[in-house]
């Protein structure tokens, strides 16, 4: 099952894909729907078709966005680190999220990098879950890109200030339920910049998979329906190149996970004082 928040008739609504057409669900967006409805009930709630609807930011208001860094062996190696015993975590705000086709706008003079990722969508409240409960609490998966401002990230040992710029983390275009996608069996995570492939990883090589991360995070903070966990990025980031390569004004960043879809985000440099 593929779920989304779609724009239609001047408003947004949660929707489920039926063949090649979106059908309306009884909520303004997918965040609101998941807060009140278990995913197994959603097919029974599908309403009228929405011709011409377009997918927008699927989860506009998660309470928590937890992210794992250094979770693919190849990326850990390119960053000069050893395999971790525990997940390396940081947090984002909901304000960092943006839609699957939105521009990524940042001021001049910053070093901006790409990080293609699989994101996990929480579908049930979980606290201190074991792996079995964590698996059952997964509503689905979506595509994300943890666009990172590297020079700010490296100012201190804490990454937060390089990861939490407003409207710089595109996600979408849809959320795919676990019956249609199995990251443990392996799905590819791909990033292209201006049509040139920069990243291609496989979720089979994650050090900590989706259930591992959900269980680990839930040990210290409750997770609720609609919350997000980003699982980390494979090798091929710009800062790992020699010399480093960063995004420039007008670059097109495409982030793809087969079976979910592709984000297409144009990078723009805009002076906020102008």
C-alpha cells in the first residue's frame, strides 16, 4: 500500500494509491491520519478519486525526527571511522522537512552536501520496545535526503547545527507499507546530482536496520505514530571526495529508492538579506 499527502483542489488531504489514481482519506495530511488510524484500517477508509492530485510533503508534523549517522560500512570507512557498537544519533525538527519536488534554499557561503537515506515511519506508540515490537510498530518507509551543511556541522563535535536548517530535508513522495517493501532483504538507496550518480547503497549492509533503530530510540524516548527515523546514508557523499565536492546554485539532487519513488529537489543559493 502506498500512502501520501496530496495537493488537490487548493487543499491537501491524506490519500492512498488505488491503481494509478489517488483516493482521499479522512484527514488533511498523513501525519494527522496516522495519529488516529492504524495502517491496517486505512484501505476501508478510502473515499473518492482525486484526479490530478500531486504528492507533497507526506508527513508535515512529526513530533520527533531521529536520525542515524554512520550506518553503512562504506560511508563509515570514507569518513575515517570505525564500525560503531551503538547507533550515532542526532535529531531534527519538523521545520527541516520539505516536499519531494521543493527547492532547497540556503544562503551563499556554506558547504552543502547530499545524503540519500531510507526513512522509517512509526505507526504505533512504542516505548522501550524489543525488536519484535519495533518491527510491528513500523507503518512504512519513505525516501529522504539529509542535506547537510558541512562547515557548520564541523564547527563542534555536535552535528546538530549542520543538520537542522529549515526546509532542507526532502522526504516522500510516498510512504510504502512493510508488506510491499523489505529493507532487510535489501533495497537500493541512490543519489544523483545533475544526472551523475553519486551514491548507490543497499539497505542489506546497514549496521543497524530499521527495527534496531526504532527499538534503540524507544529505550530512551517514546515514539508515536507519524514520527520519523532516518537510517543513515551510504558512501559517496561530497565531503568524502578528494577534493571535497559540494552543491552549487542550480544543482538538481535526485534521491531514489526503487519501490518507493524519487525526490527531485533543485538547490538554490539565496541571500536572506536581499
